């Protein structure tokens, strides 16, 4: 059982949470500024066993579990003293996992790149499985208990990603058409503006 955290360790917990929870995008908008929410939901609702879209708010719960688990592993003197190599690899994998997860939402729900989203999720599954294994091998049980439900969720998310792959061609076509329409709209606006300016 870990000793009571010191003040600087509470600060470290906050840093770990920010590392996992801060996202580079809220999704549903790609690099061209196109809102993909309606397209995504039309596909998503056709997946057997898919939870309601509001269930994805649970990601923030998973981020808390990941942050606390990584923090517990980081501050465990038992872990560091028992196997220094395993400890360092655990911290490195936690950092990589936090970075990798930031790309899932902009790729999967923003760009509607379902293959790319699946790749990210599978990498996350591999990283978290390795972290869980390292913690279990060194009897650091708090991270094991916290990581296990997140791993189950990631495996379920993998199923959702795989199910969305059959819609990839249609999604890519729609995004292409929307970009063309967007470009035409902008060009029309520019033409009118420049014409009025010359007049």
C-alpha cells in the first residue's frame, strides 16, 4: 500500500491528469473546418450494440483512471527499487499513451478516418496492456485495478472502430464533396467582394 502523498506528489497528480485529459481537438470538425457531426452519427447509429453518443463523455472518467494509475506507478518507491528498468519503461509508456490518445478524436470523429482511428486505438491497447503487465509483474496493484476497466473500454472501442470501417468509402466521398462545396462558396464570396471593390 502506498504511503500518503506529499504536497509535490499532489501537484504531479494534477500534471498527469492534464497530460491525459487535455485534448488537441473536441472532434466533429476537420482541418477544413467542416462539421462532421451529422455524418458521423448517421454511420454510428447503424452499428449493432453501439452505446448512445453521450456515453463517450465517459472518456474523461477513463482519463482520470489512467492519470491516477500512472501517478501511482510513478510515485511507487517499491516499483522503482524492485525493478528500475520496468519502472522507467512504465513511465515512458504512460507518457506515450497520453500523447497517442490525443490523436484519436481528431482522426476518428474529425477527419472521419476510421482506419486511422482503429490504428490509434490498437496502439493504445498495446501500450496499456504493457503498462498493466509491468505493474502486475512488480505487484503494483493500484494501477492494475485502475487500468483494467480502461482496457476493457478500449477493446470495446476497437469493435466500434472496426464496425465503422465499412462506411469509410462513403465518409471519404462526403468529405471530398463538402470540401468542393465549401471552396465554391468561398470563391463565389470572393468574386462578389472583388467585383464590388473594383466597381
